[in-house]
């Protein structure tokens, strides 16, 4: 496995104070600046995919934090999980497109163990998965017969498409990377206040709503990876590449947790109206069989399974190449979550589904009408070709008969 992310240091720092920070989506802090687009992608040792499409509302599983006075909003997210059940390794990729006027941004991603980071081709992965799970096109043809010759140009047939295709006391810096346009720090801490101070001292913007969110992970001894985007590109053009996070885990998970709603209310009220609409989260999971998820360990995740089936070998090989892996599992499940507000009181944990049947999107019905004219120009040509020689034979016979002696006119 080729490692593209380059660790730049392995140091331990111990710093005081407190941290709070949005983790999945962004919180717009100020309006009126030019807009910039940024893309974040993260992956782990789990071939399951998660896609969040066109999410304009803030979420907290992995969030941007611009400097004070700047505006950020997430437009679109893509997440992929690839799960190896034998090795208990997850590969996690997450891509987010942002509009922002900030010259730099940061992101926090929680994982149960220390991750490794690699650059990957997220665009190719997303395109392949979307194509694989897209609805089939089914053409239904009806024939309408009309009497007459019909338009000359049609030669008797017209096709009309009638439907469109719709470490105690401090912070340990376990590793630092320069990867895919990011400066990434892998952090471990027991005290959320010290973690907050470390992040603040290193240029990350914090928020009151995230302090309790961080405390959950420091209490569980989880790892926080902080990503910072800093480029000299012009405002409006900020763009990064995809990062795969690979880490050990007891089961595949997605960082779904958000701060309590009451802590978010004041900050959400600052958002423009168009950023408060419901979010759509798409999750693609590639594993050994069909999986389903719970929020925490027990509560059912009320997402809709829109696709679940084995994929052809070339699809798995294409995703593996894009992830810089030798191979990936070949069973793909896609989920759609449109919950609003999102019940993000815990992570999503995936487990083998009780029902192993296949699922596909309803087919797209394309109705076509074929108009046939009778006899039509083809029929007319055929009749003319038949009647002309027949008329010659009949006419010639009649003439010959009339010319015989005794058969002429008296």
C-alpha cells in the first residue's frame, strides 16, 4: 500500500485550557465576504461508503472552523466506508464542498484508534458508486396505428419520448501529516479544555457548542485528527483533495454525533435561511455482506436502504485502485438519511443485517410511442412494385387476346 500522506513529526505536547469546535458541518460566522469553495475527503480501512449530498445545514461529525468573522457553509458531502471484517480495519473517506471567504479552515474527525492518512481519488470513487447504484432505465414501447401515408421524412415511423429521466493533563500529538492540501495533526487528550487550548493556539476556531461534543471523545480515549486547509489561492477557489483515513475498529462506524440541540440553537439562529433546510446524508458501505446501522448500540437508524447488492468485479477493482488498496469487498449498500433535525446523540455503528435480500432503486420508466402509418410510404412503394408488373402482364395479355384472329372487333 503506497503511502502518500507524509508524516512531518511525531511529538507530544502538553497544553492547558479548553476546546469546543463544530465537527461534521460548518457554522457560518459572518456574511458579506466573497465565496470560496473547499473540498474535504477522509477515508479509513472500511470499504463502506457514505455520501452526504447537498447538505447546506450545519452538521457536526467533521466540521470546518474558519477564523472569526468569516463565513462557511457546506454545500455537499461524500463519505465512503470500506470495512474489512477479518482484520477489523476501516477505511474512511469523506469529501465536503464548502462556500467560504476564509483564507484557511480546520476540521476535526474522531476515530477510536490512531489513523493513517493517504491521498486518494475521491471523484473516481464517487462516480463509480453512483453509476453502480443508479436506477435502471426500462423502456416501455406502445404502437399507435394511423391510416394514411404519413410524413415523407419519417418513412412511416416517428419515435416520441414521453418521459424525462428523472495523556493525562495534556495533549499528545501522535503524528503530523502534509497530505492532499491539508496540514493534519493526530491528537490524543484526556481533557477537552486542554485540547481546546491546543487547537486555539494552532489557529483553529472554537465554539461553545462543541465543548461537550469533544468531552465525549476524550472520556472514551478516542483520537481526534485536526485538518487545516491553508492555500494561497484566490478567494472563491479553495480546493483540496481526498484523504483516506485507515484505522482499527471493532465495527464500522460513521461520526454521526452532534452537540445537544439546545447548545446549537443560538448558533443555528445565526445561519442564513437557505442553510437551515433539511440535510440529505448518503452512506455507501462496501463490506462482505449487507449491513444495517444503529445510532449508538441499540436505537434503530431510520435511514432508507436504497441499494444493496453484490457489485461486479470491475467495480470493486476500480474502487480499490482509487483507494490505493489491493482489493476491497464487493457487497455494496447505500443508505439515505433525511432526518431533520438529525438525531445525532451518538455515532452510527454498522452490523450485519438480519435481512440479506437485495435492494435496488425503482427503475426509471421511459415511455415511447411508435407511430405507424398504414399503408404508409413503404406500403405504398410495395403495392406499386407489385401492381405495376401485374398491370403490365394483365394489360399485355388482354392486348394479345384482342389481336388474335376472330377476337378482333367485328
